[in-house]
C-alpha cells in the first residue's frame, strides 16, 4: 500500500464563496458530498416501514375495541401499504399538494378497510359494519400522523441540502435552458454548473447557471465529490457527439444520464421530476440498491464498534510500543481518495520515522525499507497499522469491504497511478474499504509497476460490479487467512 503520509488537519466542508453569478441561482450555500447525503430510495423504504408499524398498531387497537377478527389487524394494513406504494405515495415530490397527498391516504385506508371488511363479511355474516368504519378511521388517523412527520423530515433534509440532487449539465443547449428554467420554478434539483466545449460561444452562464469549463475540465474538477449525477443535454439525434462525450467522460466515477430533448413544457416538467427521483436514461455509473447499502452500513457499524471494543487492549499496546520505539506522534493521517473522488483523511498507526514520512506516496515501500521503524515493521507485516481506520468506518468515510484507498497523487513506477488506467476512478464508485476483493486475491501491498496498478484496478472494478452482502461476508472471512498466509508480501 501507499506509505504513511501526513495530513495534519481534517478536510472542511466546501464553502461557496465569491460573486453570486459564479454560484448561480441553483447552487446551495454549502455543498455536501454525495457520501453524506440521504438516499431517496432508502428514505422511502424507511417511511413505508414507519407507516406499516403505525397501521399495525392502529389495527390492533381497532380490533380490540370493536372485537373484530384477529386476522383483520394484519390483512388490512398490508393491503393499505400495497395501495400506497402502487399509487406513488412515496415518490416524495415537493410539488405534490397537501390535499392530494392526504386524499390519497384516506382513499387507501378506506379501500383497504372496505376490501378486508367485505371479504370477512362474506365469511362471517355477523361481521360488524361499524367495526370496519372504526378500522378505517384509526388507519386514516395513523397515516395522516406519520405522513405529517415524514413531510417535516423531508422539509428539514431539503433545507440542509441532504436530499435535493446536485446535478452538473454537459452541453449548454436549448434543452439545458429549459431544464434550468423548470428547475428554477420547482426547486426539485440543484444545478451546480455547466460544462461545454463551446464555452466561448455559450458565454459565461446559461440562464444564470455558470459555465465552469469545457468537458475535459470536468474530469478532475473539485466539484465532482458533490455531484449526484451528470446530465448530458445534447440532442439524442447527435449520436456521434454523445459517443464522443461519453468517451471523454469515461474516467469519471459519477453516474451519467442522457436527458431526452423535448420542446413540450409539460414533458420537461416531468423530466425534472424524474431527475429528482434519479429515473433517467441511465448510461453509466453504478446503480445502487438501497437495501444492500443499508445492510452494508449496519454491518459496518456493528463489526467496527464490536471490533473497537475487542481490540482496544491490542491497539493500546501498539500505541505504547510506537511511543517507546521512536519519537513522534502515535498516529498519522493521510489524504486519500474516497467515495466519488472525495478527499478523506485516513488514520493509521505511524510505522515510519517522522523525518522520513512520504507525504504524497512518491516512493513505494520496499523490503527492508530503512524508513520503517522496528515496531513499524511488525505492525505493517501484520496489518495492525491499519486498525485506526475503524474510526473512518464508524464516521462513514470508509467501509469494512471495498477497494483500498490510495493516497492522492500516489506514484507507481515514476508515474501517477490514477493516470495509468483510464477507469481508475471507477473504483471510487463505492466507499473504500479496510479489506477488499483485491486484497484477498493477492493484490495487497505496494503497487510498484503499471501492471500492478492495472491488476489492482481490475480486481477492484470486478468487486464494484459483483458486490453483494454475501460477497462482503466471504471477503471478511477470507481476510484473516490471507493476512497470515502472505508473510512474503512487502508491507
């Protein structure tokens, strides 16, 4: 792996400064990275679960009060949730009127209660009609209460910029202008800027949104970690131009979509809604499953907290050994690539002499490297130097399983590793990990040559495409045997 490098302060949130025209009317005052933002799909499932719990409690109370059949309290809530999902109640559109939203809730409650009541009355002629009405009233009250709470949560998240998607537009076309005008009306999306190869012809801004550069400037632009999606607004008929743009944007890890050009204002309005819900013509980028991400995060937190408790004595012993072995701090911090090219500060136990630390990973570690301390040799060989990254996992910057984070500007064979493989940044489509598919398949330690970099990236991208909960479990179980079995690896 890249060697210890110092980064002596945390990375601050990006403050938007400068003249208003450089920010544009659709750029929030404070940008938040994609990693720290809330998943709309995951939030919708959380709301569904909350509604289901509220309906079950209301149903239980109604059945007890009116002496209804026991099965009533389970069947009717299930039907109500199915109706709410089918009618789009969890689309979370900021434009939906309250009258329509609450009307939908009442209709779902009445339909579910009426259907269940009808079925049960056929089975039992003595089924009380008033009992059905009581269930509908209880269910409607429960749904109205929970949905009011959800609207409050959504309002807070949107105000903080944690839910509204951040977009970047490629192509200052007429379609881009209509998209921006519609976004100004609805505020469903934030448009951070425009990139166009015809910058001199397009001008410094399009409908107030600043033109930040040409397409090539987007590849390494510092705004990328804050962009949820890149939207190409070039007319679909210009297939050659679209292919050219996709080729140029290939190194970018962010999802890319094509906005179908349409002159109809109503169709454009729907397009903005689809963008807000991330439902466009998907071209490239990982399509995440919110259920997998939720389970993965729960696994990360559970194992990292338990690991921190269990390994606290060992980590204390390592810290004491480092302090006694050589002068200098116990920990060091290094700036590395995180999710969507975000710069994160990764923690490790210091394993090198302070005066020999390689802050930019310009020199890979070699066998019997004279920069490594006596304790450093042991903790590097056993990977104990990586244990402080448990804190990175707890804060959400890293995961237990994922591509190993590389130092920013890391050199391999005299060349910058990120420039050796065109799709290098695609490994940043997921959070970096403490262990990973590459590590358990022999690609562990320094990458000294271009071929080493290509193999590491190939294995990382294989994991990005195949990742699943069970693959993560398999990698975790294989990690310890791999660490014990590759004693010859240079660390």
